[in-house]
């Protein structure tokens, strides 16, 4: 089965990133997994720069491109308001496959 894994992976280390890494390692033992790494370089909340906006647009583009090849999509959700906006954009790009 082919999967699309969308979530943050370490570095920087956070609880969510570690949990995602453990899950991804186990999934890759049994399935073909394509990854979109949503990691941030800092722990700053919100839209901190134009560079972060470009990163989010790249995540959305990757999700649009890769979701068509996946049988299953695993997507972790954010806790912040800006993260929720990012999630909505990525969800909209994956919507035809969900």
C-alpha cells in the first residue's frame, strides 16, 4: 500500500515530532511511504516570516502533487491558529483523495 505521511519530523525535537518519527519508522517497515515534513526551524508560534509563508505554500504544492499517488493519507493537525490555517490549505489540496 502506498501512503502519504504529512507531519513534523525531528529537528527541532518536540513531542509531536518524536511521535511522528516513531510512527513513520514503523510504517516504512511495511509500506511504501512518501513524506511531507512540516517541521519548523524554531518554536515561534504564528506566521513569523515571508520564508515560512513560502514553506507552507511548498507544503501545499507537495500535498497536491503527492496525494494523487497515495492510497492512504496520514495528516497530523496543528494546535495554533496559524497552524490551523496551514492545515486547512493542505487539507484542501488533499481533499479529492480524502
